[in-house]
C-alpha cells in the first residue's frame, strides 16, 4: 500500500537513556523506512522529554488534530511504546482517533500495521506488555521507598520536615529549626492553644518554608512521630536512624493532652484548646493586630476582669506597636455579646444565609508545602525541556544529556509521588457546612445559658475562627467557621 501523507511520531523520555533511541536515531530510521516504501512524509511530530504515561503532549495533540482533519493517512512510530506506555491510551488512540478518521498505524520495529487483521490483534497484545513494564517501574520505585523506611531512612524529596536538613541521604538536625520545634511542644504543654502557638511562632521565627502561617501545620508537628526518631511510610512506622528532637516522655505528654482536649468534642468540631475564659485565644485587636488577654483587678472585695490588647497593657513580647488605644472590654459583657450572636444564628433562620452572602471565603490557601512542591516540579520540568531542546538542536551530545537528565527525572518522580500522597492525606479545610452549623446550634444553644464554661467554650470554638475588636467602642467582627 502506498500512503500519501505519513505522520512520523517520535518521543523520548528517561527510558531513552537506557534504550539508546534518541530523537535523531528514531527520525533517521523512520525516514529511511518511508523512502524504502516510497511514502511521502507529511509532518514529523516530536515530543522531547515527555512520559509515555499519558497523551497530554504537545506534538501528540497536534497529530490528533491533523488526524481528525483528514490531513494524514498513517501514523508511523519506531516502537509501540513511543506512542504510549498505557494500554488504555494506546487502544484509545488507534480505535477512537486513528481508525475512525481513516488513519492506519504502523510500528516499524514490531513490523505490523493496523491495515491487517494480524496487526490489529498484535496491537492489543503488545500494549499489554507496555503497560506491564510501566507498572513494574512504579512497583520498583515503591519498593525502594519501603526499603528506605525499613532501614530507618526518610524517603527523601524536597518536602524536608521542619527541624531537619536532608544531607547525603539522611536527616540531619537543623539547630535553629529544632529550637522552634521544642518551643512549640513547650508552649502546648504550658496550656497555649494551637492557634496561639502558630501566631506566636509566625511573629518570632522563620523556617525553610518561610514561617508558621497555618495552624494545621503546628498541629501536624505536635503529632509527628518523626521528632522522636520514627519513620512513617504508607501507614507503617519504623525506627529511624536520625537523631530525635523531642524525647518520648514529652511527646507522650503532648499526645495525652491533645487526646483529652479532642475527646471533649466530636472529631468534626474538635479544637485542641484549654483556657480559663470563654474567648481566650480568639480575640485580636483591630488596630494593631495583637492578641487580647484577660486582666483581672480587685476593688472593694470584688474582682473585675477585662479583655485587653497586649500592645496596650501586656507582655512586651506580644506587643505589635507602642501606645495602642484599642478599647478594653469587661469579660462578662463581651462573652454575653458573643453568646447572643450565636443564639441569633438559631433564632433567626435567615441569619446564617445573610452572613454567608455578605462574606467571602478568602482566608483558605493551599498548603504551603504543597505549593512549594508544585513550584519545584515546574522548575524541574522546565530544566528537562531545555535540555531536550538543546539535544535536539545538536548542542549537547547524548552522553552528556543522559547524565544530566537522569537525576532530574528521578526527582520529578519523587515529587509527583509526594504531591499525590500529600493531596490524598490533606485534611478538609476547617469550614463548616450549613447543615453542620445547624446541627451544633440545635444540640447546644437552647441550654447554653445553664451550661458550664467548658461546654460554652467548646461551642464558641466550634463556630468561630476569631473575633476582631474594632477601634471604636462596642464594635466587634466575628469570623465564623461556616464562612
């Protein structure tokens, strides 16, 4: 058969460094194959540095477009796995994109084509083996990670835990960050809230990922057994070879306190908190941004308690500015005002809807570490593309590009695995649905006036993120968890 318009498709990836099939070698052999059969080459579609695991490749997409527009008669590749290593994608391309548009497919090395019944049968058989090879590569990579974990080594990658550096394949203590980890554990055992710890750490320290902007990050640190010398991988825990930052006694005391606090509230609404006043840990100054604390005084045998801004009258380490004049509030007055707002949520059916309509959920951001991983992945992909461009232009020899591109692909595979695992394990953002909010209100609000302080505090913590004290008297802004 004489084809008028032949599409030559060429792809290289990490496997090419092993197989030795460079772009130039594939093109040369395919061009000679066309000459021997007197076939006319319509276009050459080249995807340098792209995996065969999917068809989202620039040249591949252009070729599919040309096939749909009836511009080509046949697709010619050097080997079947150059088209795809996925059985599903291979069969999709041939049966859904090529054949319905009158385009045959030929693999030069396997010596068959889809214009014959035997060729069509062989396509399915060989694509199974291509898929098998890819799955074996993934299995070997996973086995390598398990082996490292069993030997006590961290799995590696760019997401190095705070408190450590990753040097020569091992976790080595970063003294400045280790100091921060110990501070977090100390503050939690002293009774500080996780939100309060995060706020303090963000104001006083930086780490390799900038700072402690997310309270969930602090919660993860408090529960991470890596800090007592353990390695966890795929749900299994092993003894690590790295030096612990936290002793086991301290770690166990932290877990005990965390569980005790969490058990007071259901898993969905829990908030690791313990305080002497209803709004402790939730109040912030609308003028300087500092936290509010409770100040007590006694006059004529009567005790008075006020919520005050740290910048106005408090611990100098917690100050945001000198001379802040934001208002003080009597504890009982502000507590009652907040409880009245919570009651209003239940008494006025449309109040929640009006709050949601008036506010926008702009405070949730993607996990900082996940963003760092994605940024690093883009950097690696750009480096790979640049190397392949230089190779195709003939400015870098095959021997050099193999040594330079292999570690990039290894890091790329590891980061992609880390991203997938982090996304699968990521906690749901702390945003209550309207139904969950109504459930809390229905169960607790009716008897809240007669409830003890711990129940009231749990209710407030379940519904409210923070409360901002305005610069004028009697003005506060409540940041609800359902917004």
